């Protein structure tokens, strides 16, 4: 794992720890992820919401570009 990946995973795991208390859940916003599968229950995707569904990565990038260029 690279230093950049380690920093990202460290931030994500700390975020989950900080929102472990039920009273903090109301302040937790979703983290979005581009993916080609509709999976949600596996450990790799449990903290993330799909950004777009039913699209390839190329189509998702184009949709994201449209959203950011508004």
C-alpha cells in the first residue's frame, strides 16, 4: 500500500471511529464511490454509497464532469 493509500484509509477508519456513537450519526454524511458493481454488503463497499449506478467507469466520469461544470 502506498503512503497516499495509507493516509486515505487512516482518515476513513478514523472517521468511522468518530461516528461510532449513535448521537454522532446525525452529523455523518455519506462517502460516494464510483463502482461498476451493485454490491453493498461486502466489506470493501460497506462505508461507501455508489455515486452512479448501472454505468461503466467511463460513463460515470463523464457524468461527474457534467455535474462539476455546472
